[in-house]
C-alpha cells in the first residue's frame, strides 16, 4: 500500500503527482512510466537524461557541501537524490556537457572530487515516488562502503568505490546492503527550477575552497544523510 506525504515527517522524500508528471516527461513513453508507478510506487525507474534534465553525481561528502552552498548562499536546488553513496543533482539539459569544461578552467576545479555527468544518451535510475518502509538492516547505519553503482547507467563511466578492507568485531562479517535510493529534495511541480552549469560551477568551486585540497582524496561515504531543512 502506497503512502502519502502526510504520512511522513519529512515530505521532501515524496514525489507529488505534478512532480511525477515531470519525471515521466523525460521518457519517450510517459504513460508507460506512469503505469509502472501506478503498479509499484515504491519501485525505482530508469529514465533517460538530456531532455527534461541532466544529472550530476557527486560523492556524498562533497555533494552535501555543494547543496549546502546552493541553499545558504545561492538560489537553491532542483530535485536532489541519494543513491549508492552518492548525491545526484538534477540540472538543466546540457549541464553534463558544459560543467566539466568549466571546472577545468577554474583554479579550484582540480580540488573537487571527480563528477559523474549524465546527459543526452545516458540514463539514470531515479528513486521511487514513495520510499518503502526500511527494514532492520537498512535502518541501521552502514559501516562499509560496498556501493554496487552510482545509480546511473553510462557505458564507460568511471565508478568510485571505497576500500573493502573492513571487518567486524568478530573479524569477519557480511557487507551491509546499501540504503534504498531516496529523494532528498523530491520533485513537486511540473516544471521545477533546475540549476545550470554556471550555478553548479559556482557551488562546486566554493565547496572546494571551503574544504581545501583534502577533498582530492576524499573517499566515497556510505550513506548521505538528508539535509536539514
């Protein structure tokens, strides 16, 4: 049984009907996507990039800093998701092509961890409209970074993995499952405002300046937390 936003203390985790219409518009068959969601609103769906949105994927620590900059000193963000130990910012179409080039010209661009940019010809898996109830394992903090992927599909895209050398108190333990994909800022209108390459460049550079050169070697964190409202 699906849940409504009123059932949650954090409504940003739920996609509104208007937001679902916007997400579905990225597909060549919006009605097909809506039919999938009608049958399984807690199932993630893979959507193409480059028409309704591009997606910029960052490691969780740097992503939190970028989103914080956008909300405290900038214009805010569009939809933001957490997937596989990474933060996914939805951006204007064309951002995936332009942002890496703009960062390459910036003095502090090299201080930012590598970004995964998904544009035309790529696809990403978006979180479900309504997240499922977490199980006991999922609700517990993840202790190890065994993220299978970033939640995006791109042939040849570089994946960033943390060390797999950890062991539990007994010396051996199975890796905990990654938390389910979830919205940190869910789509709520049919035409959400999306940051473009210049806005994300501004936020990335300032986040890199704040952290200094230490971000170059920052490991992918296991599970980004929801940002405080």
